[in-house]
C-alpha cells in the first residue's frame, strides 16, 4: 500500500538545505525589512492602542510576505542557494530603504522595476512577480500616497519586465527592454496622468525630474541600463545563471571547449552528438533547453586530464588500459574524468547548475567492462570499486544527459540499414537498464516523459541515418 501511495505522488525535487547560520541571517534580514516597512507607524504622537495594533499588523504582514516570497522562489528554483535568497531579500530591503529616502524625489518606477529585472533574469518570472507584488504594495512612509494611475502603470511595467526578463536570451534583448519599457511608461503616464500633471506623488516635489514625466521615464531608462551593466557582477557574486550567461558559456570558442576540441577531438564529437540528442529530448518534455545544451557541452571536460585513456580518442592506436592490465586502476581513471571535470569547473568558475552535469551524468553507474574483467581475475571483487561515486541525476536535465550519454555510442555504432524498430529497441534497453539500476530515482522524470525521451532519441537517430546515406553522384550531376 505504501509503495502504491508513494508511486501515486508526484515526485518532488529535493530542495537544498540551508545551514542554520544562513537561515538565521535570512530571518534577520526579513525582520529588518518588516521594521523598516512599519516603524513610521509608531512615530505618530500621541500613540494609541489602535496605532500599535496597526503597526503590528503591518509588521506581521511584511514578515509573512517575505516568507511567502522565499517559498515561491524555492518552489520555482528547487536548487536555489542561500546566496540567491539573500539577494532577493536584500533587494527588497534596499527598495524599502530607498522608498523611505527617495520616494519623495524619485518616481517609484525607477525604484522597483530595475531590481525586478535582476530577479527575473536570475531567479525566474514567478519569483520576480512575487517580489514585485510585495515591493509595490508596501510603502514604509504612510504620508506617501502613490497616485492610482501611477500605481497601475508601475504594476503593469514591473509585471512586463518580470515576465519578459525570465525569457530573454541575450543582452541585446535586455537593452531593447530597457528602452521600450521606459517609452511605454512615458506614453502610459502621458495618457493616464496627463502631461500637465506636475506631481505624481501627493505632497511631493520632484527634485530630479522636476515633476516632468519625460525626465522621470528617462531616469528609469538610465537606471535599467546601469542594472544591465551590473548583471554580470550579480551573476558572479550570487551565482546567478541567466539565459544570457548560459548562452555565453555555450559558445564553442570558450577556452575550455576549444581545448576539448583540440586535445580530445573524439570526446568533442561525442559531446556534440549527445547535446543534439539531449536537446531534442528536453524540447519534447518542455525542459530547460539552454541549460542542457550548456551542461552537455561541459559534461566530459574532465577527460582532458588524460584524453587517450578514453576509447573515443584512441583513433585505433594502443589502448593504455591493456598495458595497465589492472581493472581497478582503470576504473579509477574513469572516475577521475568526473573528479577532474569538477576541478575544471571550479577553475573556470562554471555555475553550480552546469557543474552538476559532470558527476550526475555518470551517476553511480557500473563500469561494466572493467567489472567483468576484474571478475574474470577475481570472482569476489567488490562491485563498489567499479561504480561511479555519484550522485545520481537530481534533475530532469541531468537525467536526460545520462540517457543520451548511454545511447550515443550505441546509436552511432548501429548499422545504417537498421530499422526504426531496432533503433527504438536499443534505446529502450539502455534506458530500461538505467531505470532498473535506480539511476533515475531522484530525477523527477515521469513514465510519460521517458516515453517522449525515447521518441526524441529515435528522431535524432533518423537524422543521423539520413546524414550518413551516400547521395548518388555522377560526373554529369555536379550542379546541385
Ligand atoms: Fe562521462
Ligand atoms: Fe559523455
């Protein structure tokens, strides 16, 4: 019964546990946000019970809001780190402080929209929308009442930035966003508030903008441009993985990838092929294509430590494993491609989500060939010597890469005349063996998704087969 109950539940990705100190710091920042957002309510004199009650209500509201924000960000990014949570709440703290200090001089658009862009880029649209809702609804200074129309424009612009920011795939599109959003804000303020309106916030005078809607929107554009300029710094400090950063890392001119293509050409070819397989499968199940493309590119960089110890780089020359004639040592060389890969990842400052592909694509798989050889020599040999150290894939993407890695060699070696049925059978057998070995247990892949992955691999195999078919050529037919 328990087994059936467990199978019926949607498997959840295990979120990263934060240390106690991290939790404490995050909690203290949330308390600080609540204090900053509500302390002005206590400065009224004479203070009566109703005022204290309303302060307590606001304080609790902001504290709960911050908690919900953290939960939403964890739900959207199960592998989010404490540094990233810290960034989200620190931005909220900074915005609340900026509202106290600057709300009378700067339009709320310039205070709230730029941080929303950072969050949507690094943590996704849903987290950014949750952040925007807390940042827009709580105003620490009770004397400041934002014009209703301006508030509406603020919400619309911030939501557009949050939604588009999570999808934008390069810096050029970000630049376009930082131009078009302020233009949109300017036009909508012009239509809704009117070009003659001097003050957009009650009882305030604009020092910077002088109450001018144009300079107000101009300021927003400048702040957004500066934010885009600083996003790479946020990426490296807080380990953010924006779409733009992913695509930059996927550039084949990156030194590490260039080295792979020059020093381990066989591994490089293998990498390109499994990237093709994994990308098609990820598209089928609706996963993160940019993540798998980049992660796939780096999954075997560890083979650079000893390229000729891997079959794909041997090019018919001698196999050093034969000379070594020690299956346990050979297994250590194989494990080293994971350990060295992680070292390369650290040295090249690869984001954690990309580095995860290095150990997880091998999981705790058994090195079957060397295990068999060892068994021939000694029947009592411990299987654990011949298993990778893991961990097993923790995400759908790393699991797909493991499956693509397994199927690549088999598909490449397959006879060109093999039927689709035969290819599908080969793919299914490999996937089934991984599944049976418990390698996909933490990956969150459903049965339906595994079915789709098989179909995707088959489609790529058909493409490979098509490419390998020799076109008939004749001396007279050279024009095409
Ligand atoms: Fe590998
Ligand atoms: Fe590989």
